[in-house]
C-alpha cells in the first residue's frame, strides 16, 4: 500500500492541474517518507537532489536548442521558409500543403519543440492555404502532424531528455532520428497526393509563381538551410558536442535574423526571456522527477514489475507492444518532456532487460509520442493548432488522424527494418 499511494497522489495532483514538477516532487517526498518512516531521509534527498538533478553537462544542450528556436522565430525565418517552399510548389495540386510540410518540418527541427512549431506555423501556413481555398481539415492535419517531426530531427529536446534519463549517447540519438524523420515527411507528401486525388475540392489548383520570384525566395532561406546542414554535419562528424552545436546554431540563427533585418534587440531579449522560462520549467521537472525516482528506487517497483512480466511468460515483442501503447495513450494527455521524464524511469529498465537496442527504442518511443500529440480525445498539438488558426477542433482531429497514417507507416517500416534507425549512428565518428 505504501508503494502504491504515491502513484495515486501523483495522478490526483496532475488531475488537479498543479505543475508537473510539483506533482512529481510532492508525490516523491511523500513516498520516501512512507518507505523510510523518517523525515531525515526526506530532508537529505531534498537537500541534494535539486543540484545533482541538473548538474549535468548534457543538459546545457536544452537551453541552447531552445534559444536557437526562439531566435529563429523572432528573426522571421519561419515565414521565409514557408514563402520559399510555397513559391516552388504552389502550381502543384496540394502544393501549398506539401510546402507546409517542408516548412513545418524544417522549423520544427530548428525549434526542437512540437508545441512551438505547431503554434508558429499554424499562424503562417493555414491562413495562406485558406486564401487559396484549401480546406481547414487538410490544412490543420498537415501542420499538426508536421509539427511532431521535431521530436525526431535534430536538434530535439525529446532526444536530450531520453539521453539524460537513460544514459544513451546523445549524439547517436540525434543522428538516429534523421532518416525516420525524412521518411515521415515523404509519407506525409504521399498522404497529401492521395487526399487531393480523392477530394480535389480540398486543394484547388493554384497559379504558379514566376521563376524569378522562386529563385529570389530561395536565396532568402539559403542561410537557414546551410545552418541546419552545418548542425547535422558537426554532429555526425563529431566536430562538436551537442551542446557546442546548440550554441553555434543559436549564434548563427541570431546572425541570420539580423542579416535579414527581422531580428531586433527587443526580439533577442524576448528570446532570452522565453528560453529562461522554458528551460527553468524543464529543469524543475527534472528535479521533481529525480525526487520521485528516489522513491521508485526505494520501493523496488521496477524490479517487482519485471518479476510480474517474467511470470506472465510474455515474449519481448508483446511486452514492447504494451509499453508503446501506454506511451501512445499517455502522450494524448501530456507534453513529451514531462511524459518522457516520468515514464522512462519505469519503462527503460524493462526494455533494456529484454535486449532491445536503446537507440532504436528511443526513436520508436518518439514516434509513439508524436502520434499521441495530435490524436483525439486530447492531443496537445491539436488543441494548439485549433486555437492558433481558429479552426473547429473536430476538423483538426479529422485532419490529424488521417495524416497520422504517415507516422504509423514509418513506425511499421522502422520496426521491420531497424537498420533505418541504426545505420547512421553506427557510422558516426
């Protein structure tokens, strides 16, 4: 009973709407007191855990990636990306939707946070698609699902969280998500072609843009594309650590924004403020999760869970399927950062014990989380798209559910062919 009560308290506090960090910390402290019967043990953990939880060099990657994202947003890079892709693809039926996929994917990769990508790109892509007669259902589906690809393509805050919680190589994790992220993008384009073939009225034919305008728009995004290529090359070749890559990326994102004349001093200050707020929230969640982790260690809950699973005589793939379904369900109600921090303490020992590759599982885990972010009845990104673009939530759910086929197909493909995930990391320097 003492081991179960903190889990009940945790769920109750989350339902009440308290910040996740306080839910985890409060439930963990109560659990430690119940397990030890001593307030001295509680105070000792409370005195050391806040420092040890965040005194990890790899965690400096998070504020760097987030700062790069905010500088990119304030520097107008998102708008430039969409303008360039739409200029090149608008003449194709469904071309504006395909342009949105590329723009959202690239901005999502730069932002590292699906909620930021969903919010920013909804305000840029959807109004333009509406102007050319695209249906809200198609537009919302493309932007909502496209925003979730950020969790795969570096820099990815989700991958940083997974690395810290599991001790897996961050560089290899970031590189491992590239191929699956590209596959999701290709499947999204295929879904759009099928959609506009079946329902051509959802994507009227748009007029083409003069070639001169196409080339001019391409020049405006060339620095951004070069920045992304530089980040990937530095990671893959081992030229710089993920933290150094994040710092370099943030610096050049600021330079590009200033060069384009869109990033002001006020924008830089606002980007700093938002980076501090977001980073502080994530670090507080880490502190709360580590306090709760101390309770889990004392309760021996993972060992008990492993014993129960062993006694059920389930095969490794049956257990993996159960874990992935759990991730899908929970991700409908919770953003990826707190979800990963809370769950990996329980799920990773089970998966590692079954012999699955931790890098492969990391990418599979991200794919499951990305589906939950846009799937009804909740789906946080779906709510953001609905609110940002003023689209009825049922239309958003319909669009994201259809477009989510791309993630499902990618999931099946990488589970059947693990080398799609593992090949690039295996060749890193």
